[in-house]
């Protein structure tokens, strides 16, 4: 089984266009499965100094992959403060 590191998550987020996202994050936000909220918010805070918080939107439970990790959970929108 492959161990997913914070660096690999950050690399995947950057591949997804995190730099472009960061400039628009205050309004648009990013959808993250609930099971990864704590880890993603910590990574973004540590590496970019941006505090992400849920905006209250909750999306239906889905199964898939997010930042190289499988999930089966509801998702929320995180926005920058």
C-alpha cells in the first residue's frame, strides 16, 4: 500500500492549479471530501498562510479519488478567510 505524504498532496493540488485557485479562493472556494478537510486545510495553512473554513454547503455522498486518495464521503466547500 502506498503512503500518501503531505508533499504528494501539495504536489497534486499544485498540479490542479492551486496558484490560480489561491487568487480566487476568497469567493469561489474549493470542494473537498469531508474526510480530507482537516488535512487539506492544514497543508494550505502551512504552505500558503491561508485559513480555509467550510462555507456551509454540503454535497451528496460520493465515491472517488481526491489528491491521489480514495474516498466515500460527503464534500464541503472551503473558502479562505
